[in-house]
C-alpha cells in the first residue's frame, strides 16, 4: 500500500509542529521518498536521534507502507 507525500508531511508536522518539511517522491511509485525536515527540536541531537524522531512520527509506516525514505534533518540556522 503506497503512501502520499502529503500524508508523510502531515505525520511529521503533527509530531513536530514547528518543522519545515519537504517531501519528494523519488520514483513516482509512492514507496520511495526523500524528506528534508528542519526543526528546533533537533538542536543538540545527533543525526541518528533526529532520524529516530522522524521515524517515530511516521507511526510504523516505515515497516508497512514505505519502502525507502532518505532523510536530511537539522536545526534551523
């Protein structure tokens, strides 16, 4: 079952309301996305911790609906 980019963005923004989120469908198949997520919540956290926060926001979609999500995360400059 494929997932829409807007759904991914909504899940991330629900968990990180201050986040700037850009989601791109890499293959046009609804399974392969890249996302850039910028949030103050990431300040002082390692890249791994930042990614874990995003994966938690997706509420298990990585196991069921998404095949691949390339993440770029960071705190605002």
